């Protein structure tokens, strides 16, 4: 059963952090976006690869995966494009969840797919590719589909007993962006969390992507590579509701082991779906 949705009281320190550090809202974090792009690159057909090379040269696809986050502050109008606010207990409704004045990630994926497929100039198509690589990953981050508590940004949590997620105070959204993925590297070696006497390091994006390729094969996830952006948003919403917690919750090892499976599956599907979108849009 999904956890009860409780609107939180916002700790003053967390509220200040949200104001001062809006980057806390980024989907998956840098590593997650690179991982998704690496998986996608593994599933591109030859014509799509050639078309992508004509736009970005010999750069790997993952090299552009975080561009849309990097330009958010200089182009603030793009900030609402990274997510969609769907209320719990409902499905995506364009008129309610994606207002024309701000738009949302669902609409932007469709928009930039059209730009990439069109006869616009090269610069516009390069930018469309950069946005698509990023936004297809964003829409698969469950907290990017949730209206409640600003996608979990307003839910203060502890992760494995700590208030700190990197240099910021933990909230549910930041845990899903970064902390779950980062701790996968610790868990693979020791079965526990945090530094030990051994020099244990997290997975590199390439190693993590290889891990996801094994998952794709084991679960035949390539059969789910299709669908529409609104379908992906509804899937993410359901996963977010299942992973939702109360304000102040401690996300323990049990939570980690349950939800890292969701993270892995979502990143694998994001990579497969991005590849199919690019194959259909850019392939011949």
C-alpha cells in the first residue's frame, strides 16, 4: 500500500536551503543523467548514431546529458520544463498539470522531438537533442512527476541516519536524485553503507550502465521501450506514491534496498526509451 500522504511542516533550515540552493531540484543528479545516456547510446541504431554525430561530432552522448541543468540559472524560463506536477491519486491531465505559460516535461519532450525531426537549422536541432537526452531521464525520476510537497523537496528526511545529502540537508527529492545511486557503490562491495577500512568507491557511470544492461537482459526490459511521455509520467507518479514517506522520516537500509531496485529499473527504461525515441526520430 502507498504510504499515507501527509503535507509536511517545513523546517526553517530546509526552507532556507531550498531558497538558497535551487539546484536541489535537479533530476537524478549528474551521474544518473550520464548513466541514462550511456544506456541509450548502447541501443542506438547506426543511422541514429550517424545523425547524432552530425550534430555533436565525436562527443559521447553522455557528454551532453547535463547541459539542460547547467543552463538553468542563465535561462530560468526552462526550469519548469524539467518536471510535471500531477496530484496523487490521479493521472496526467495536460490542461491541469501542464499550463501553457510554463509547460512541463511531458510537453517539452514532444516539442523537442518535433524540432529534432524537422528541417530547422543545425543549432536548433543540437539544442533539441540536448534537451531530449536530459528530459527523458527527468521524467523517469519518480519525484519529477509529483505535485505534493514540490516533488518531495519539502519533505525533510534522514538518509541512513544522516541529515546530510552531500553538502545540503536531505530531502526526499535529493535522496532520489543522488543518494540512492551514490550508495550503490558502497553496497556492491561491503553490503553496508559508508566508509570502511577498505578504499571503496562508487560505481563509475560506465560501470553502473553495465549493471543496468544486465538488468535489461534479465528482465527483457527492451519490450517496454515504447510508450508516450504522459505514460512515463504516470508510471513515475505511481512509483513516487509507493515510495512516499512522512516528513522527518529516517530512510533506513530496508528503504534503500527496496527503492534502489526502482531507481535501477527507471534508469534502464529511460535509456531504452531515449534510444527508441532517437532511433525513430533520427533514424532512416
